[in-house]
């Protein structure tokens, strides 16, 4: 198969694609090591909203204090070698206000069972994306 | 849709799944920020083998010195809310020996065009995985 070229996506297009899919991968540091976990998300008012349970790794490492994280979303087709990837980098914070947490939390639908009482918001500061084109 | 439970995968099963797919995501630190890039890989003798070009971010941040990275692979089905994810954490190093680099490099088939003269090997130290089950 012919190899593909990388076409950069604009910030607006990258955010549009990020908002159009139901899950991504949160990237953070855990005990000085790089860590990554798939999670479900929604985008509300330009912020990436996740849910997590107390006692999870994301809760311990990300939600406890304001932490810089990367959030990655992609759709890559192993048959056609086409697709795209978007990375948003920004500060993740626990949504502390109970009303706001309730409002945002009910928009996120985790696939994984269990209590997900914490709502985490990532404000993207740097957003990059690329597409594989023939 | 009913929410899923997480079933832990054994290290052997996690490595088997990682080896069975053609791409994943390398997670590292760049200028003190978490960073992630999708890449193609193969697994040879238990090591994850990638290719990169001089001048790329992976080359600058990962291949220049021995660096701890995470490598993530997943197959997640947004329609059925099923799938799995595997994360391997270990030291990435540039394969310096020209003969070994040539032997390993020709096993990796990047989808992206361009010179990919650097061969990077990740030796997994910690391997974890989970599956979403009904």
C-alpha cells in the first residue's frame, strides 16, 4: 500500500473532531512515569468533560490537584491506512461546584460500570491534529 | 446500553494483543508536558519496535536518550461499547547497531511517508490490560 502524507488540521477542525467521538485517552504522569487511560468524554463550552470514580488512578493523579494532561482522540483505519488524530493539552481540574458537576456529569455516559461521582474538566490550551491523506 | 465491567488481562494476553495490531500510541514527556503520538509498531522478541525520522518529535524526545515511555494499544467499539486496552511501560532506546537496526526496521511498515531511518525499541517492564465485558 502507498504510504500516506500528514496533513495538519486546524485547531477548530481538531476540536470539532474531538467533540464528535465518545471516547479518547487521557495522558498524565504517575509517580514520574508516563501513564494513559481510555475514557469517555463530551465537549461542553469548549472544555473536555470526563467522569471518574474516587479511588481510581485518574482520580488520584489527575483530579486531586490541577494537573496538565494531554487528551488524545483518533480514528485510524488499519485496512486503508487512513484516519486522523487530535491531541489537546491543558489543565485538568476537578469540578468542585456540586451544581456544575451534576449538570456536566449527566452529559457524560461512561461505558464502564461503577460509581463515577467525580467530574473532571480539561481546558484545552494547545490543540493539534493531523490527517493521513493519500 | 448496559454499562460494562472491566476484566483484567494477564500480561501474556496483553502482550499477545499488542503484537496482533499494527499501530499504537507512544506516550512520553516533552518539555515537562505529557505528549502522545500514534505510530506503527511490531513486536519482535518481546520488544516493541517503531521507526521514526530524524527531526521528528519522537526522535528528539524519545530516541535521543533512553527514556521511559508508555505504549498504548486498544480496540474499542463505539457501537457495542466493548473492547480492550493494553499499556506497556518501559525504556525506549535507539537501536544503535546498524545491522540490528536494519533487521528490525524492515519489519516495521509505517503508514506515513518520509524517511524513517531511526529504529526505536521499547522493552516492556510493566504490562497491564483490561477488557470491557458485559
